[in-house]
């Protein structure tokens, strides 16, 4: 298992170390244990079978060093922590059942070794006390969000607690300890900022033991490590700007200002002289159109020609086959998607004449010129009506990106549920204004744009239409992880708090899109294909049916796993708490009437369960109302005035 962790790319292999008589009281060890997972007749026999000796731990540590991976263990009691300190582990792991064991926490913190503390079965109030106690003696520690159930149902994961911990404890790393099946919830935790990830692993999920079902096998662990590294890279910078990887897309499809009529030299420019199209050559970008107003043109400009700076003073994977398009609509429905979206262009309005006439010799081409290529791929109005009717029949929403003003007019007539604005039109402000005025919901992509441009987009659309969303997007196909810039989602949420923020992805797998949902993306757009080997530049960045199905499943999983953000013990944790939750026991025999001091008390997994471990300090100064034998539980009933308010 250590070798498996190393081969999968993990940083550390972690075990559990107990000194059983220190962790359990005698009754807990002697109780019968007839579970199908048992390795003995009593719980003590079961645990002794599973426990490695000190010498075996030294052997494991040497093996880990030999193959180049860190080794540590959760110290499950104070004596185990002493041994691990002697073993010189790189850090102490404090398991959830000891997070409220304040005497053990304090002693462990004082050793000065880094600590990682799980928080299963604990409340936020308890975790604040944990933070304060450890911080007093040790600056180098992390807290992990954890729910102690095996396997863990997604609805009980409560990933939003990671963000609450980040607010409460901003000066320490926050992480995630997961017991769910699969990897995508853990990937989502990393997207939310988890700096430490802990998962159980196994070589065979059919082995005896109740952890195996909630554990990852070697291939799953390798896939998790790969996905985490991918998302770490994809988080990128929070700065929204056009990236170098988008230049090829911008050069091909970026729009610019075109003359809507012949303009004679020395004419003072006005808005009615302009159109916005994909121009050849590329001219002044649309977002600078207003800066042209009132300025003189220095040369004659013909109708449909690009307006260049020196003239001024101072996705179609359907192959053009409607039957393939129908199969893709059905695929989207079968995979669980909410909407099938195409692209609609009126080509003479999207491109100027020179752009359509330029030779197109790409291996992806469907014609000798770019115009022939695009005409092959473009569906007619009648075909769009046929596709819309088919989508209604199979039960999925249908819309399209309107790639020019006339296309938007047609889609409005088609009564699509919302307009999609492609990144190439996001800085086309006249188009945006006309589209917004129609009052239909809008989804606006932001590839190739800066944050300054997106703020202008927000202001223009908001003036006429409050019902719109903005998607973080990088216009590269396929998109490399380092260019995704997921952190822009968070920046958009701050800049535009009253609208939904989403993600339009062109990467090759699903993990980054899942991470976007964890960050709060309310809309996810992905390209899809039936065959990645087909002609067309989008197919490599598109998802196959099985990948789309897995993406939808993972998104629904993460949506459930985000939870409420309230840190508290959940009902699903009760079995673990009843089995392994620690409580106060008598370290020595305590006669009736004795006033309790801390040196009389210990914390163990006890049978029966006594006063909760986090309340041990509340017992000091109180008297016992009956004899308590050594190693017996100190129950609330035997402590005078326990839990009662002291009168002043």
C-alpha cells in the first residue's frame, strides 16, 4: 500500500497507531465483537490482530524512505503520539475522535511537530476551541473538514464547511478528509481551497473490514492525484484578460468594426456608418467603436471593408448533417443535460466579404474558401425548426449562440428559452444592447475579454435586462489546464454578485468543470461529440457520451456534497461516534465524595460512554456522588451538579 501510494503520486502514506490499553478502557476491549468484519471474538482481540508493533512501524518507515515517500500515522492516544514523536514522523495526524480530547491535543501541540487535525463528529464551537488550544503552543497545523461515516453519502459531505473554516481560521491551511466513494467530491474540495487531502486506500475492496468500501483502489488513487494536479494548475490567476493561447481564436473569429456603407475621406464618423463582423483584415475591436464617433476618416473606405486604426484621425460538431445533430440532442438528453445548444449564423452578417472569400486549406475544411466551409456547416431556418421540434419531443431545452444580429432575430422568432452570446460577440456592444432589449434571458461567455470589458458588458446588459449570466471562458481548443483560470469565477462573483456566474470549458476532461461547480458555477457549458476523430477543430476539446454522462453525474454529486456550511455532528456520524467517540474515564480509583482534579482523569474509547471528552475541564472541582473504579467511565450521573448552572 505504501508502494501504491508512491506510484500513484501521493505525498505521504498514513496509517493508524494505537496503544490499545491507552485508547480503550477494559470494558470496551472485552465486549463481544461478532461483526462480519471481525478478526476476533472480542473487540480487543480484533484490534490486537490489526495493530502493528513498534518494530514493524520502524520497518515500514524505512521502506517508505527507501522508495521516496513520507510516512506517518494517526496517533490514536497519548502513548501512540509519544511513540510517533520518537519515530520522528514528519507530522502528527489527529483523528476526528481525538479532536475534542483537549488534554491529548495540548500535549501533542507542545511537542512542536506539525499537526493535521480532522474534525468529524465535532461542532464549529468545538473546532474554535481546538484552534485556540493548539495555536497557543504550535503555529504549524492544519484543520480538515471531515464527516465520520463510511462510506459517506454525498448529502452529508458538507464541503461548504471548508469555506467556513477558511473564514474562521484564515492563518492556517484548511483541508479535506473524505470517506465517500469515487474521486470527484475530493476534487471539488481542492477547488474550494483544500490544501491537504486525506483518503483511505485499499488493494482490494472485497477484503474484510468496514473501511474498504469507502477506500480508493490503485487506479482511483492515481486518477485522483492526476485530477488534483490538474485542478491546482487550472485555478490560475484571478485576473481576467485575453491570454496568449486565445490569440489563434481571436485572429480567426474575433470581430471588428466594418463599414456599413461607403465612407468618403474626411467624413466625420457616426454610429450608423458601422457594423460589427469577423473582418478580413481584422480592424478596430468593437469595444472601441464609441471612441471613433466624431472623428474623421483619413481615407475612402468601401462598404463591408474593415476600418483599421491607421484610417482614423489621432462550435459546429454536427458536420452539417441534421441527423447527426438529432443524435447529439438525444445524447445530451440521455446523459442528463438540461439543454442542447448549437451555433446559428447568418454568414453575410457575421463575416465581411473578404473573410468569406479567403482560401481555407485547413485539414478541417469543408470547402476551398472559408465561406464554403461555413455554408456547409450552417443549418437553414427550416432545419432549426425541425431540430427544435425534435428536442421538444425528447424532452430537452434547445437554443443556440446567435453569432450576429440577424441570427439573434431568428432565434427570438424561434422562441428559444435563452440567448447564448459567444465570446466573439461579448465586446460587440451594439449587438449586446439590441439582444438585451428583447428581454429574453441571456448567457454571456467571456473568452478573449478583460475584466474592464466584462464590467462594461454587465452595465450594458443590466440596463435593459436583469435576467442574465456571465460565464468564465478561455477561447482555446483544446484548453490547457494552466490557461483555465478558474479563480476568475470567484472574481466575477465579487464583481457581479446579483447575477449567476458559470463556466464554459474547452478542456479535454471533466475534473476542471467539476471544480468550477464547486467554486459556485451555476451554469456549465461543454462541447460534445459522437466521435473525436471526426473532421473539425472542436472535437478534440469535446466530450463523448460516456464523458458527458460522468460529468453530469459528478456535477449532481458535488451539488449535493456542498451542504449547508454549518459544522456540527450529523446523524450519519452517530454509528462512528458510538463506536469510537472518546469520553472521560477514571485514571485511578475515585472514592465517593472526592473532588475531581485533572490528574485523576483520562480520555478513552469507553464502555459505557461517559462525559464527553471536550468537557473534561468542566469536571475539575466537582465531586463524585459514588465510587468510580480505575478505568471506568465517568458518567454524568456520578458527577455532582454536572451540566447544572452554578448559582451566584
